[in-house]
């Protein structure tokens, strides 16, 4: 699963707090600095910022988080995506333990290169693993809940502002027809392809959604490639869920 020589890696730049982002934070409220990990931010968008309950069905949450984790490896310069395949660019272990675990599997199972295969594989445990990573970072706390005869564990945010910030930031920028930096563009792509844009843009004019679609159409090739496979996987999961 090594990358051919003509593949040019285009990473998601790591976030630095710009003056514009600080102004946005002051306008919206007491928003925190951006969490370091893309999957953490998608996790927050995909769950209620007060109760921790999911806004998507289980498969949608898992696939969205799987794509976010693969994009974290892309951000770290370890993989890229091309014509429906995951290509390993650098097998050195990342500092993040969860990224390290996924990259090790990519390297060990090099006979499997299809992006959709890896989305499905990572999705099986993505929600549990990302929640565990966020719990270790103090961002969520597990709580046992009961509904009828079933019990479940939800991960409640430890700070509502932190949990609400990713959705609020995207919503604010898109309603003002602003450009998105590569990090937010990746997050917005995950939001759109899992159907969470209906939540982020609730009540926004049609033009805001059109602006978002135009931004994604202009995204870098590796992002567009991964998002296309994510969209297919989400569509298949919906069909399976309905049947």
C-alpha cells in the first residue's frame, strides 16, 4: 500500500489561532481553542453537546469517525487517498496512540488498499476508541443511561462550550459565506457526507449550503477522493439499515 512516486501529498495544515478565529470566538461566545484532533471535533458535531446522545445512526457515526481518523493520518503526512485507495506515504509511528494503532494495521494489511474497506474496518471500533481518547483528554465523561429495557453508555461533554464550538464555528462561517481553512473544510466535508449539514445549517438560507458545496468541490484531490468513498459507504449503510 505504498504510494507511487507521482503522488503529491497535500496535508491538512495544523491549526493555529488566527485573529479572525479569535474574533469569531468572541462573537459566538466563550468558545475554546480548537481541539487538536479532527475526529474529536466530528465526534462533538455528531453528538448532542449537552446529553452526549448521537445525532446519527450508529453506522453513520462510525463511518464519519473512521474517515476523520484516516484524515488525521493524512494531516500527519502518513497516508493519502487516490482513486479509491489508501496509500501509505510514511510508516513511522505518529505520536497519537490511536493514529499509531490504525497506521500499524494499514502497514500490516498492505494487501488491502481500498478506502471503503478501511472505512468499514475502522468504523467498527471508531466511536469507542475516539470516545476513550477524548475521555483520557478530559473532554467527555461516560454515563450509563437506560431506555425501556436497554442500557447504554453515552459520553457527556465536560464543557458545553467546547462541545458546541465545532458546529457553531462552521455555521457562523458558512452563513457569512466565508472561506474555510483546510482543517474546517475537512470537517465540513465529513459533516455533509454524513448528513449533519442539516443540523449545522438549520435555518440558514439555501445560498449557505450552495457556498459549502462549492467549497468542497474546490477541495484538494485527496480530500475529494476520501469523501467520495465516505459518501458511498454512508449510502450503503442507510440501505442496509432500512432493510
